[in-house]
C-alpha cells in the first residue's frame, strides 16, 4: 500500500513538472492595443472610432427632440421629434457598413466606417477611423426647385476621427468633417482654410506630446 501511494505521488510530481515545462514553452502574448476608447458608435451626434464586430448586425432607433421653447404645447419638443432607423453590419474587424432612414428631410443614407489605426499602450497614441456617407434628401420640392435632378438631392460626408483614451474615465476626440450637398455651391477655398487649421492643431498637439 505504501509502495502504491509512493508511486502515485511520484507520477503526480512528474505530471506537474511536465505541465510546467509545457507552460514555460508557451509565450503569452500581451495585448498592446488600447480597448474601449468609446462604448458606443456615437457620442451625441458625432461618430466615434468604435465599429460593430464582424458578422454582427445592430439595429439602432434614435430620436432627436425638437425645441422646448413652446413648453407643454408640443410636449417640450416631443411632438417635433425626428426618428431615425439605422442598420449597421460588421464586415471585418476594420470595416462596417450602414443603411439608415431619418425623418429629417426624409433622408436615406448609406455609410461605411473604417478602422485605420488603433491606439497602443506603449506606442501610437491615437485611434484613427474614417467615416464616409452618401445621403439622398427626398423632401426637396420640385415645385420650389423646378430644375431639380436626382443628383441634386445627394449629399456627401467624410469624417476623419482621431481619438485618444487618456484614462479609464476620460477619452477625447477630434473629428474634422467634410460635408457637401449638391444643391449648394461648394467653396473650395473654405475647405483649404479648414485643412490648414486642422494640420496646425495636430502639429501643436504632437509637439506637446514630445
């Protein structure tokens, strides 16, 4: 009986040693990327760097309330609320697509969001994403715009999203946005001014980090 107990203990010690040797051979890969910069796809009305997970579909129903200046007459803006139905599907871990319809101007929108770069714990200091969208304003009246064509109903959005998770409780974001509607004349000089201002702000911030 003593011999049996001794044999079992010896076998257990050999098994434990073998397990330790196997574990030593496994290199535990530490996640160097910063996660959960934002917990939602939007902050107020601005896109964030967060994307929907691959093969996941999210259905978002949002409401934007009207002015509260009329008080109880329109139930503090509830009667003038704008409803938006949005479907978001993740294609990969770096891209998702969107389709939505808003009550504001009866607008239909197709959009994509791309994850360009992730913030690293000891490395790149920002998460960067690109949001692009095309929308159609179906509420434009042909009687007001007699020469209106379908292309005039279209609008375009491009948003470059730069975010940083500063601490567990604080994240910051810069979202320079290009927005254009075909029905209005576009001033390219204004775009150049905004791009120069953005480049200057980024340069100041990067100099501050160093």
